[in-house]
C-alpha cells in the first residue's frame, strides 16, 4: 500500500475536533461548561498508563487504547446514557473508526484496530484496565463538577464505583471521593508579597 500523506494530514485535522466535541452527559446534571473529548482523552490515557503499571501489565499498550478510544465520536457525536436507552452506538462507532484509520499505514491501522476491540470487549487485562481508566476519569470529572455546584454528578461516581474491576482503580476511587480537587496544590504556593516596614 502506498502511503497517502494527504489522507494522514486530513486525519490530523480531524483529530482537532476532539477539542471541540463536548461530553454531553453532564448536561443532564445541569452543567453548562462541558469538557471536551480531548480533555477526557488526555487524562484517561494518563490514568490508564498508571493503572497498568500498578496492575503489572503493559502501560504503553493500555495508554494507546485510551488515546484512540473516542476517535469515532468525532463523527458520531458523544451520546449520554439516557440516549443509550434508545440508541446502540457501538456499530456506528466501529464503522466510523474503521473509516477513520483506513488510510493509515498498515501496521498502525492493524495495531489500533486490535487495541480498539480489546478495550471494547475487555478480553485482555489491558482492555479491562483501559475501560477502568475511562470510568475513573469520568469519576474525577464528576468530583470536580460536584465541587463546582452540580451535586447530581454524584450519580456518575456511584455508577463508576459499581463498574470498576481492578483493585487499583477501586482504591483510587475511594481516595478521590474523600479528596478535594484542589488538594494537589496545597503547600505549593510561594507567596511573593513583601510586608511594608512600619
């Protein structure tokens, strides 16, 4: 297969829509300032790497699963769980993903397709961890929204708690629930004011 650099460039531009496509679920809880698919993807992939390391499996493989998992939503849109009651997005997302990667180099295409299926089927330890990372990121976002005044987002955390499979993800969720999203910077601020001499 001859490399089609134009198709690859087009794919890069398409990925830009991850920054503009928003997660719709929090609309149900009254959230107006929605996070993008890009916001979700970056944190999910990072969580996946760390969870995989904690669970002693391949972190790079798990991370890539999460980097590519929402590519189809560029074309299909993000559907919240109420819409899932009426619409099975699985076949449409698979079709979109196949079309998106069709002009990529054979090795990349074949690898990504395998990883995409592993996460969706959760038929490998990395696939299970990748899905846990996806859910755990949802819980982190929900915690942030709760602190911003959207208490209905607790439902997202409750659902994630029921869904998680790996010991590490379950332990981290317990910590998330007891923590504040602003704990991370406590003690890091360097005060730059100088008191006036009297």
